[in-house]
C-alpha cells in the first residue's frame, strides 16, 4: 500500500508539472514578448533550430528577455550604487543622478555572467614598455 | 510474363518458334529430333518443362537449353506492355547473332594462357536483354576448347551462338577489322551514319508490331547495302563512330518535388484542453470569443505562418537594428534613462548570442533525445538547461511586463515626448516625436533646433490625446492616492505629497469643463521658477519604472503641464510629460534621485 502510494505520488507530481507547463505554453500566446518573433526565428534559424510552433519561439523570447532584464537590472544597481557627483556649487543642488548605462556598469554586471567586456587599461607602444630600466637596457 | 501463357510453360510461344524453324537452328539437328516430340501436345510440353529428379543429365541439359531460348524471347514482355502473342514480330523471334555482345579482347592474337578457366565462364552480356544461356567467350581458342570440353561432358553440341560466331569470324568483315586502319577516324558523318544504322536496326528488331505489313513496306537502304537483317556489330563495324542514341543520359528524375511535411519532435507540443478553467474565462473576458488557436489542429495552426514561409525574413543588418531597438525598450523597462552607444551594441550582441545559445541547446536536445523523450520532457530539459526549471520567474516577468505595457501603449506618444525634452529650452518642451522610445538618440538630439518646428504641428495632436487621457485620469485618481499613502514616505516629502496631491485633483476638475484651462492661474506663483522647475522636471521625467504607479502618474502629468504654461501663449499646448518625475515624487519612490528632485520642486515655495 505504502509503496503504491509513494509510487503514485511522483506520477501525479509529474502530471501536474506537465499540465503547468502546458498552461504556461498556452499563456505565451496571450503575451507579446518585447522581442519580436521574426527576430527570434532569425537567430534560432542561424543556430540551426527550426520549429513551426510559435509557442516555442515565444518561450525563447521570454527567456532571453528575462536574461537581458537581469543583466540590465544588475547594471542599474551598479549605476545607482555609484555616488552622485556634485557639479557646481552655484546650483545649490546636488546634480540629479541620471541613470545612464555605461560600459563600466555593464562590464561589472556582465562579469557575473561570465562575459568579459573589460577595457584594456593601457596599450603598450613598444615591447619593452613597463619593464624595469635594467632589463630594458639589455 | 504474359508471353509464356497462363501456366507459364510457354507452349504457344514454343509452337510459334517451331513454326519459324527456330528450334532446329537453336538446338541443332541432333537435339532437335529428340526435342520435337515434346511439342506435339501441351501435356508432353508440360512434362518436358516440369522439373523432375528422375530426368537424366542430358534431358536436363536439353531442357535448360530450350528454356534459355524460350525465356529470352519471352523476356520482352517484362519491359513492354503486355500484348498478345500474335503481335510478336517474326523477325524478333529469329535468331540473331548480334543479340549477344562479343568482346574483342585479344581478337586475333595470342590468348593469355594463365587464365583459361576464367574465360570459360560467361563473360558476355546482351545488349538489352538478359541471357540465360551459358556462353563462353569468343576470343580465345583455348577458351573455346574448354567450353567444348565442357560441352562434350554434357553430351551437347556447341550452342548456336558459338557456331554463329565461329562462322562470323571466318567472314570477311571480321578479318577486315584488324587490317583496315584507315577507318580509325571519328567524323560527324560517320557518327550520323551509325545512328541511322542503329535506328533502322532497332526498327527491324522491334518485338511487337501492330501491323507486320507496315514493317516490311519500309525498306531501309543504308550505305547502299540491302535491307536484310545482317548482324550489326558496332564494335567491329564502327569502332570509333559508335555513339549513344542520345546525348542526354536518361535518368530517372524524382517526380515528387512536393514539400514533404517534416515534423520534428518539438513540432507537436501538447495543447491545452479546451475546457481549461484558466484559459477559457480569461479569453472570453478579454476577447469575448473563444480563442482560435485552441480549436486549430495541433502544431499546424500556430506555426502555419512559419511552415508556409509567409514570415518576414530578416537580413543581418535588419536583425541587428531590430535587436538594438529591442534592447532600448528593455533598458527602458528596467529603468535606465539613456545608454552609451557601446553599451547598446554590446547588449544587442549579447541578445543575439543568447538566442543563438538557446537555439543550439534546443537543437542538441531535440537531435539527441528525439527518440527517448517526448516533447514535454525535452522542454523541461531545455528549461532546466537555460536555468528556468521553475518557470514561475518567467510568468512573473510576463505579468509585470503586461501590466506596464497595457497603460504604456495608451500613453506612448506622450511618454515619448518626455524623453525628448531638452533641459534648457522652454519652447522645446512642446516638441513631441511620434517614434519609438529610443532614449539614446533622442537625448543626443535634445538641443537640435529642428524640433522647434514641430511645435505648431503637434499642438492639435496633443489636444486630442489629452482628451482621451482625461477619462483615464479620473479613474486612476483613487489608485494614486492609495499608492501615495502606501509608499515609504520620507520626512521631507510628506508636505510635498499633500500639496502635490491636490494639484492633480484640482487640475483634473478644472480641465473637465473645458479642454485647456488657459485662464486658470492656480500655479502662476510657480511661473518665476518655471524655467528652473522645468529643467528639473525634465530630468526627472525620463526616469521610468516598470510599475503601475508610474503609469498612473503619467496621465496626471499631462494635465498639469498646460496649466503651468498658461501665462505663455506659446506654451499653451505644452507636452504633458514634463511633470512625470513630479508625479513619481508623489508616488513615493524611495530612490535618492527622487528625493533630490523633490527638494528641487519644493524650492520655489520656500
């Protein structure tokens, strides 16, 4: 008895998951993602995947939208965390902090996702740049 | 084969061959005499043709030789339409030496002594029909000796083909082949002659004719020779000029070029039940009708556009442009005011790369586990790989976005205007752009004098929009008040909130009777500080949040702006989005930016 019930429960749970997934797929058709279907299909076809079902296209669109939104949110947090710069004393006001996405914030946000967009700190113009004078003479 | 009769014995065909005296030539006189009794009656023929273990070896050999000719002549029915025996061409039934291809290897020369046995095997092939007879090669005497030895063992004379070729070899035409070297030239004239020769030859040997007399009434004269049925050996007669009948090779083309419907494993995802309690009421409530896609066939209705190719195809440049626009919208939803060009490009590339990655994942899963897993299981695997095993987060994202998109679409034009406003020019406040929300390029064009020209053109447009928004504002006032109270109030903001609360209310009421309360000077006290106020408001306007609070504020802002600009005639139709940031303050946004802006807004009253 116990074995049967325990065996049935995972099946019921799986069935519920399938039903939830099916409903989620259906709800995708009610929601228009920010990323248009044509764009998603273009890039999916580029990677070799083609599916006539629009629900799958929208699922990919929503997943990508979430990913980009997460990255942008992290960048926004980085932007807000930076202290605002007081520009001019005459204004007697603190310059409002405008939320501008810069590469600095973006690179910090993307670092957590494994994407390295860090700018080079400097570029050497000679092979001996940055070396000790002693070794340079050699 | 139809020519062999219903029983397959071929008695009628054998009788027909006998009538033309072919059996005698084929079998030879010795064997013919022992063969002819079997043709006397069908029963005798059946006993002759029937395989029987009691038969002796010579009898079996005779039967095999008879079968060889019989089936060879009957095999034409395999390639042609089944017709009656009576329509057989008598010439076709005749024995022809050129039915068998004679290889000219080592013709007239010494034979390779090392492989006598190989040559003894059947190395000949017919020109168009399969031969059942075992015919040795013709080109070597030792081979012929081997064959003849074998035949002697079988107590049968040489086959007719052997005898024929022996005779032919002795003829003049065969010996001339090796002596005459002048004809070793390939010329168009000789090639065309060969083709006509072949054509006539085929016409003479056609198997079925409707009218035999018509065949004989067309004498063929080729090169002055009589139209007799002489054997035709292109390999000896025209070595260098024998060409195919047609320059175009006959190939079997695929007739079916139709699109084969190919269903991948993910093409038929499970559909929701039509009686779903979640879907039906929502769809009926929103649209009033049952959703179409629920009644369509699985996988076909939803994706029919893609399968039929009516989807718009994008080029690489178009895709990159669209992805940049999408990124702008996404950044706007998140809360950014503007972005640098480089960041925009980076995120656009990130978007495309991410979609590529998801596509690769899907393709890999579908290809690898197509047979083991169902579509639903593959989807779960995909979601887990992508990191969304619990797709509630996606559902929440959809809900949040749908809340922000619904009122935003109504206010789209006005909110876009807010983004374009410069900080220093008052007339530019009236500028409005009916484009998508592109923060970056618009912020760059803030000081562009071209926008001044748009003022008068868009005044009426703004008027129309404000009329539409007026009704929405009345509905959202109560929500606004509740949200203001629920927000985290700051010490300095309380007074402001109370004061600012009145503004939209008052403004809404005043606007009700007339379109634009130009005479109302409720806020004339703010006029001296208007330029400064406007600058601050412009900065605050473009700070959007993907929340319902902010969306509710926007219609309020639209009413406040005309009153603020009332003293100035040119400002009568100011764009409404100026005070969006002002409304956000009322909404109690807890960010430091709003705090500072609110302080700026309060400064005129102090």
